C-alpha cells in the first residue's frame, strides 16, 4: 500500500516597495526584515526562513503596474501562497479601486493579506473591514497631495515664470528677482530669446504652413543642415513638438479665444493678452517612469501669459494645429518589411544613418516580394543630403547568411580572426595586470606607513604629533589616489575578461550557425544574426560585416554588390 506524502506547507510571501532609490528610513531591506520577523513570531521560524520575497524599487504606489508585483501575482496561480505580508498598507497600493480588486482576488484564492504596521489581517472579518477603511484614507492622502501640487501650480502660473527643465528651442532660462508664492519666497526664472534659434523656429512654422507636410519640413531642415540644440538632426517627432508647443504663440485675441474654447484652466485676464508676450502652459505633459511623455487633454492644462516674447501670431499657431489634425492620418510611418533580416544592423557608408527595408511591388522568380535597403537620411531628404545607392535586400541577406555559414565551417579562419582580435585585447590586459600588481604593492606599503605613524602618535610629543598628523594626511591623500586608480584598473581588467568570454560565446554561436540557421524561422534568423553580427556597412558597391567589434576592420571579406533581378535600383 502506497502511503500518501505529507502535504506541502503553504508559502508565506513578503512584498516590499519603495518609490525612490534610497537606502534610508523605510528602505526595502528594513521592510523585508520587519516582515520576516513578524512571520517568524506568528507562523514559525521555518515559515520565515523559506519565505518568498518580491521587491519593487523606484515605483509609485499609484497603480499596480510594477514588474515584481505582477510576477508575484502570476506566481500565486502556480504556488500555494498562505499569505502576502507587507510592512505598510500603501506598499501595495494607494488606489482604493486597485486595492479592493486585489483583496477580492486574493480572497478567491484563499490567500490572506497582512499589513504589520496597521496590524491588519484579512483572515478576520474585522481585519478586512479595517483594511478597506485604511485604504480609503491612503487614497485620500494621495489625492490631497495631488490637489496641493495643482494648487501650488496654479499660484506659480500666475507669475508666468519658467519652472525649470529643458528649455524649448528658441529660448534659454534667465534668473529674475524672487517671487512670493503661497507665502514663500521662491527663485523666479523667465525664458530669454536666443535670436538664431528663434529664427529657426519661425522657419519651421513658415515651411510647414507653406507645404502642409511634416515630411517636406523635415526635408527642408535636412537640406539646409539645420540641427537641434544638441547638434543633432531634427526628427518628425521633434518638429511636431515645436509646432504644437503653445510657448511660441503670441498672447493675442485669437490665442485668448482659442484657449477659452478649448476649456483650459486659464489664469490670465483678457487684458493680459497684449499681442506681445508668449503663452506658458503648465501641467501639459503626462510624465511616467519608463514611458514616453504624453500630451494631456487641453482641459487639464494650466495656462498663463508668460514673461517671454511670443513669436508666432495666434492665428498662425491655431492654423498650424488644424493642419496637423488633418494630417494625422497621413503622418510619417517608417517603412517596414516583415521579411528583412538586417534591420538595425545595416548602416549607410556615406552618412552613417541606418538603412531601412522598403518593399517593392516586384517578386523574385521564387515568388518572394523584392525589398531594398534605403538610407533613412536619403529617403527623408529625397536624395539631396545623402545619395547612397539602394541595396537589394533579398540578395544581401542571403549572401551574408552564406558568408557566415562558410565561416562556421572554416574553423581555421574563425580561429585566426579571433586570435587577431584577442591579441589586441590581451596586450592591453597584460599592461593593466602589470600596473595593477605594482600598484597593489605600493598601496599596501602606503597603508602600512599610515598604520605605523598612527601607532607612533601614542608616544609622540605635542610638537612631533602635529608633524606626524601632517604626514598621515598626506599619505591618506596618496592612498585615496592609489585606490581610485586600483578601482579603475580592476574595472578595465574585468572588462577585458568579459570580452574574452564574449568572444568565446561568439565562437560557439558562429560554429553552430550552419546547423541552426537552416531550421530557424524568420524571426529566429533575425535574433541569430543580432547575436553574431555587430554591424554591416554598405558603401554602394560592397557590404562590410563586423562580427567582433564595430571599430577596426571588417571581419568578413567584402560582399559584392547584389545584382537586382530586373537590373534596377528601386527607389
């Protein structure tokens, strides 16, 4: 007769969250330790020792979109949880809706929820009731804080000042005399025009109003070598950002009517719209960690007349918004292909920009759609900034696969390529190792001298003690310099070691490439290539493949220009 095994004990779980990366106060480590002690006291040492821990640091309690929290809830479907223990209620959520749903969900799975700070335990009816009450107050606190922030923003908006951050193109931040907000004196700034940038912004508006096209505006900026504040090419996203920013709109009658019609929270009298100053829009963007900023609906904006001069007439700015709305359906979409293998790897040899796949209407003899790789800058500028010849994607992809397949079978050539690269790295590592050994010896001597001097202080006279302390201070400075260089050398040595490991991995991947690629799906081939290939450079005639490093010489022989099936370079 087969005996039944002892039923597996249910798992206790600790969840901790901290919205900021700090090691102070209620740190994640402290939260976990306090929860562990609670579990040991109430459920036994075994439960505390075998506890599962889920930690989210740098995430707000405003919602449940946190990676470790989501993992915990997914695991609860596979593992028998006895209870989830938190240090404080708001570690889970400050949102009553989210919290109520969570408690209901845990209850359906017979998982208790315990908050040790508030001494709440959902295993009892009173505990569940008190939990809901506390959650209500937690959400109320959060909404009160949010309202306080908004009220403060209202007060700040009345000053029309710049609140800080990256200034919009055309302006720099200039300090003003302090202003009084909510009874407190605060430093004030305003936007100061930068003439050359102001002219560029005017040009962007003029070109767009003339052409009605973001693409044509982008092309104009490329052709005229216009760049952003940081010296980079404009993107369509950046152009749209300038065209939609109300900071450039002159506060005139048209601007006033437009803002009123769109129900913005307007903190300015009609008389302040003097036809000179610009608009300051607060609370305009929704900023969330890990996500791109989003423009809030206009009724959530807090708007005032700024201290800076506006540059675009209200009628023109409003006209531009209408044009952009009409053009939304025709907005730029990067050409994509569901068959290309080298997206994100292939670079233009003329300008250095990425080459993107473009599907044609033609097919190969096998019935496959023919696609070409075109330089992004060439496409955006219609060939005026970059004139790189397009490349036949079908043929180039196939040829690169074939060349790596050959290398996979040619162990001698692969070993030689690896040896050449390793030689360069090894030379550097040997130098680092030699310096590291010598420096460690010197640093040990310095520390020993400091130790001896410290010991001598116990018998030194007042006069000599001063001299000894000066020596100790000097040696301390020397020791710190040595330690900094030691850390630097150890990092470089570790980097070299990691590179060797990376090359070993590369070698293994290339050697197995021939067997893997034949049975791989299209997506698997893409992933396989990205594992092996650093980059590919196209010069209009040949493609150069870099396997081990992006700098230096290409690792594979030049791949000659793929011939087009119909003898044409599709544009």
